[in-house]
């Protein structure tokens, strides 16, 4: 049962254009959402997050949008740069059994073409 | 500032062998985690710890054991390696349960 889904395994975007990475979730108890970026042979690194009480959070070139009614999360990168080429994981957390459990999506591989 | 370190980076095991994956963090984080990532899949939580001496099972704990004798170290033990345990293993830590997790570089394990 994949509670956090990233339906696009890969995405290619031209340098300077917008990259939009999507994530859908099924558990309405999720109250915190995160995006992690992962380069090959490295561990994931935190990128940006959003609480369920907000619908938008911005940090420089990165903006995360949350649509609770649609259970949909998206990450916008503007403008995209070649260094943004990586795998992006969406993650969502909810309290389960006394613990704030984090569930990860399967990842989207972004390639930014110079 | 080392953050989260993992050893070894790579390992090949034969079926039935055992090994310990090491994880150390120098950020004085209370929470530590072990994940596995299979090809095309997300990260699955194996075990986690909320502090020294306290551990609990995650989603996929079977075939693994952990201990947490110090704040810094959180080793993961495979007792009888099986091909299904071929994966990339990531250790992570966070200050609190709702805080950002910091990941190590991973250990790529192959069981033949």
C-alpha cells in the first residue's frame, strides 16, 4: 500500500525553465510534508517542507504547493539549473503508534539539460 | 563537521553470513533511523531509536537487529543474510521526531 506516490519516475527539463515534480498521497492524517534531494552515491538531503496548515512555502528557487483537498503536493524549481539534476523524494509524516512516522515516495529523477 | 557517517560503503555477502552496518552521528541527535532503498522504490524504515537504550521496529524489521548503547552510534545487524536483503541502506538522524532527518551516504549491500 503506497501511501505516498510519485507517478513520474523521470522528468527532463531545459535549463532556465520550470521543473514541476508531483506527489500524491492517500492518508488524510499526514500533517507535514517534505522534499528531499538525492545525488548518486550520496544520502538524501532535505530541501524544503510544508505544514498541512499552509498551502505554499517558498525558499529561493524552490516552492512547494500543497492541495489538501486533492491530496496533492508539488515542487516547483524556477529557474532550473543543471546542478538540480538529482532524484527528488517526496515524504509525508503523521503520528502513528506514538511516533511521527515518515513515509517516502519512490522518487522522481530530474534531468536538467544545459 | 562529519554529520552522519556509515561504514562500509560497499559489501558483498554470501547467503547465511552475518555483518554489522555501522552508523555514527556527531550532531547529538536523539533520533536515529535505518532505511533500506530497493531499486525503483522509496525508503522503507527498518528500525528507529528515540534515544540511547530505546529502539523500535519500523515497516520492514524482519532479518535485522539494532542496538543503541550511545547517543552517537546505531549499528544495524544482519544475522543470516538472504538475497532479499540486497539493497542500499541509509542511516539517518534527527534532533526530534518531527525534525528534518540527516542522512548518511549509504551502504550498498549485495547478498549472493
